[in-house]
């Protein structure tokens, strides 16, 4: 239940990015993956939510964990880019990353009095 609240917060923060579309500028999309994210609404939404959650998690975690999360994000981007323009693959990869980030949010929630 509490993770849903944190996820909802991340999604609301992501809504602010909606006018821009994906978490990156689609006008400057170069790779097949970026074009796929920009052209599929569900992938676009997943990208925005993931980016917002990642930003929140990165700010809330201690320095050592923050570096680990950043390293994971770089590896995840490499994995994501292997999907190229395969929407099903991209959807699975975004779902996997969101689940991992949600676990970090749950960890933050369990640790602090909010």
C-alpha cells in the first residue's frame, strides 16, 4: 500500500514531464530505441515514470547506494538499447527497472518516519 503511494508520487512528478513526452527530447532521438519510446504512448509513459522514480530514489538514497543505483541505471540503459525498436522487449525492460526502483522506494519508506 505504501509503495503505491510512493509510486503514485513518482507518477505525479512524471506528469510534469508529459508535455516533453519521454524523459528525453524526442526531437533529438537518434537510436531505434529512442524513436520507439517516442512513438509508443505506453513506452513513453513508462519512460517518464521510470525517470521520475529514478530521480526521486537517487536523491533519497545515501551516497554509497546512490552510486550503485547510478551504475545499475547505466547497465539498464545498455540493456534497454539492445531491444532496439521491439516494443514488447522495451515494455518488459521498463517494467523490470520500475520494479527494482519501487523496491528502493519501499526501502526508503521502511527506514524513515514520514
